[in-house]
């Protein structure tokens, strides 16, 4: 019981022993980053975005000087 109260007091006081991420947290972060990259790739390579980019570039190049 005394160990539990010591741990609670150290966590509340902000003196916990966790200095960084553990291996599982790195793994979850890597998986999340890869999932975000896959979604972003699908969005950027979609027909709607490609058409919008082509339209924007076409309008910029057709501006009279």
C-alpha cells in the first residue's frame, strides 16, 4: 500500500520515471504516420485533385500579359 501512495505522489508531482516513448509507442506512431501517408497519397493522386491542379496551372499559363 505504501508503494502505491509513493507512485501516486510522484506522478502527481510530475516526477515520474517515464523519460521517453517505449517501443510500442514508436510502433504505433510509425503505423499512424504510414496510414496518414497512404491516405494523403490517395487524395493527391485522385482524379478530382489532378483535374483541379491541371485547371489551376492552365489558368495561370493562359493569363495575358
